[in-house]
C-alpha cells in the first residue's frame, strides 16, 4: 500500500492540444507546447467554457464539452493532480476553450481587441475620474483592484508620478485611435496638458526639456519631486523616467499633431543627446546626477557610468517609433537605426547565455553584479527586443535585425515560457543550474501581464512578416493564456500577476491595478498592436483608426496614418472620412491624408487593409436592407471570414439581403452552401438578392439553388 508520504495531491493547469478523445473512458490525450503527453480524465462534474472578452457574458459549453474535444484543438484544463508511487492521474474540473471552433481563436475576431481596449480605458476613467470630469489634480498613482482610489490616497498629501500619468495618457490616446470615442481623447489631452504644466521643466538657456519624477500635492499646493525617489534610482535622474514621460504625449501627438508636444519631444531628445549620450563608446547612460547632469558623478554610486536595456532599447517602443510614424522625420529614423544597431551588437550573449545581457559598464563590458539584477534575465526584455527589431527592420532592412529577432524567438520558449501551463515567466537566472540545467526563477513562478504582452506582440509580428507557422502557434498560445486568465470580469481591467496555474495573485502591490508599474499602458498597447498585426498581417481583415488634428498644425496639412512600422507595401489606405464625410484626397500607398484647410480640429477616420487581401467584404444597412459587397475570391481559405461576416449580417435580422458580387472572381461550393443555409434559417419573409453583374458561373450556381432572386446588372456601376 502506498504510504501518505508517497502521495501528492495538488491543483494545476495543463495547456495543450487534444490528441484523442475516448468517450467510453471520459478521457482525452493532451500534448503540451513543449511536447509532453498527458492523459486528462474528465471528472463527472467537469464544466467547460469559451474564453470571453471584457464586457461579454459567460459562455458555458459544459453540455458540448465532449463534442468540442476534437483532435488538434487547443485547450486549458484545470484540475486535480494525484500522484502516488508508481502512478498518477489528472482529473480535469474546468476546461477552457480559446477557440469557438477548431482554428477559430476568439481573439482573432476583428472586434476583439477594440472591445477590450474600450473596456480597459473606461475602467481607468471610472477609477481616476468617477465624476466624469478629467481634472488630473485628482489623479492617484494607486488604484485598487476594483478600480477606486486607495483610502490612504483619497485625500490629504499625495504623490503623483510623472511616468504613471504619462502611461495612462498613452493608454487613453491608444484607445481613441482604436475607437474614436471622444472621452478617451479628451482625457488624454487634459493629461498631456497637466504633464506640461506641472511635471515639465523647459530650460530655455540650455535648449533642453526634462521632467520631474513627480509632484507631491498638499492642502496648500504642490511640491515638485526633482530626482527619483525609488530605491534603484534614488537621488538620480534615470533615463527611463525621461523616456516614459514622453510616451503619453507622443501618442497624443500622433492623433492631434499638436506642435507644442513635438517641441517637448525635440527638447527632451536634446537632453538625451547632450547629457545621457556616450559620445565616445556609443549608447546612452542609464542615470545622470541631478545637480551636474553628469553620468560619471561619484554621487550616483552603483549607477555611475552605467548603461542598460532601458536607456538604450526603451526609446523605440515608448516614444520614438510613434514620433516617427507621426512625422516621418529622418532624425527619428536615424535614432531608431542607431538603437537597433546597438542592440544587435551589444546585447546578445550566446554562447554564454541564451538571454541577452541587460546591464553594462561604460565600456560595454557586462555588469553582472548590479543591485537586484545581478546575472539575471527579465524574460520580457528579450521578447521586447525581438518585437522591436522586427518593427525597425521594416524601416531599415538589415539582415542582422531579422537574424537577432528570429534567434531570440527561437530560443526563448525553452527557457522563458511555461510549456506545461502556458504563459511566460518573469525573472530567471541567466545561467542554468549545473545540476538540473534549469534556469531557476529568481523570486517566484508568477506571470506578469506586461511580459505576456511582449510575447504576444513579438510572435504575432514575426509570424506576420516571416510566415513561420511555429511563430504563429506561439503567438496564439500566448494570446490564449492572456485572454483566458488576465481579464477581470468582475471588477474590470486586467490583473497584474497570475500564479503559474493562471489563478490571479492578489497580494501586496500586485493586488493593485494602478501603481508605479501599472497604469493601462501595456494592456492598451497590446490591444492596439494585436489588432494591427492580427488584422493586417495574419487574418486579412481591415482595421479602422481615428485621428483629430487641426489641419494647419500639420506640415502641408498631411496626416500620417500608418498604424505601425510594417513591411513596405503590406498595407494600403483604402477609405477616409473627414468629419464623417467621405474624403478622397489621400495616398493609399504612402498612408497619408491631405486635409482641407482649417484652424479647428477635424475628425478623421481611416480604413487600412492588407495590400494582398484576397477577400474584401463590406457591409451596410439601409433600413431593413443589408448590403454585402464582396471583392475577390471566396474559396476554402476565405470561408471562415465569409461565414463570420454573413452571420453578423443575419444577426441584425434584415428583411432583405443584397449581395453585390460584381468583383467576385469565384465562389467555392461550401460558400454557396453557407448562403443557402443562412437563407433557410432566415425564413421565407427574407429575400436574398443578387445585385449587379455577377460572373455567370457564380450567378448560375446561386440561382440553381432556387433560393435567390436576381436584380440584374442595371444597378451595377461596373464596366
């Protein structure tokens, strides 16, 4: 008999692909991402669900669990693991499906990330400005789990941190880009103005701008906090604080073109060049003395004459790519190239370690004794490098950028991900344990929301630019874990950390949804760029973006609307509206819009599409009539999109559906069957009508079903 000491019972999560299902044994095989094989037993009381978005109702699939456990389907199984001498058993209590049907991941729907962005941005607006008045004097760095100010910070003396405000401004601006909802831009512009008025120092004599660490608000006014007061950076001016002070205003600048913000970017860049740059060995120092602005000052202690990932690499994602997208300026491009060159030259550390080196002395020799980092790796920084090198490669097509990014993407899963449960780890030792060969975790095995973001974006953009199915698999798995476990359906927003199994970790500062480290920045950046990469690079769906500039603020009244740094020729600007009216003065290849003259802000809405999109479908409603306009080929590869859009049209219960098929070059039999199926479901009172000059083969095939009417070619504008 097995003794109690030989038994072990614990709860856990398994993530992987179904390999078989045995209905008689109520069990299925599961192969994890790292190729481990498990037998999962379905408990008699097991429940299942589909991953849902913020704002969606719970989607119970318990009754369909058996039918949904199809071979190849990706699932999360949470349950009880029993171990005894000579055996083990895993009983699943909960099954979570990230796919609605096999291969149709919920987060690849065109509206998924837009809806999530709206919910997250509204969470922070409610928390910071519950009265709907965007008065940033009432901003508090700390926000509770439920989205309220901490009681200790509801009144009296409080500290507002510059970077936390800037990060929230970034998130709100990004939400406006995706949604066009005025409340997000109004709050972002108010926050940008607040930063400029209270956290900015404009040194006219020196030609630079720098930003306070924060301000203390008291009953009698406010007091600036000049140097940082964090332990890592105490009494210094850290480069990353100056970089992230620009994040929010720069994203707002993309939308509004406000020249005052551009001046702040330029003058803060002058600070970087004049005081942080190493003119001899290249790169930027991580800290300068607040009095002398000297990176070599003895007062800096362990931060004296140091360089790190933040001082070199964080320029690109925090402000520099967005500044370039908004302006197209060559000096911003040159700094991006220099940043990427420095990263590929200095950061990779193979064969010494699979992880990049993150901290350096002035001469670029590794610093492996600094503070908490020692010889340790932040997994997310490695992924962030792969993501941003891939972005910059679209601007400067250098082989070494692709080689470095793809190499990082290749080696990271084995050392930085949880191949058993899904998700990505936090901080690990750069050197493996000599006994086990494992890169041990430094503090815990929890998973932070921002590191999941880096994985999702890195693998999505790599999959979209290289076509590598392995990178697509990893991107989908990362997005599945994030959407399955980080969304807080009860209180809103996303969790800071989850346990290895995916259960939220709600202790200490990690219980908060607003803190020095968290303010909506990463969560909303993820929504925006995941929507961009998925739609434009992977699933061939258009995306819509929103801007609100004053035309006369823009050089030659030209608005740049590129969504991100993407390979040249992959995206086209196809439609533009100015103040809700169609606007034709735009360059579809250059992704620019020339605006009409005017001194008042105008609402600009643009639609961007993949240049090689094989099937374009546009829908509109005219009373009870739905119009479905199709361009391209409706074949097996495009069938999923065709079915999804048709289902959305029919969900609106139109009385008449007109199909404009003039530019359809072919329609496969399953697509015809789908039309016939929907026609039958709609009932006899709904007409399905073919309008215009559909190809004879297409029209004949549809008419042969005896379920469609033909309106004729007189309503067609085609030659």
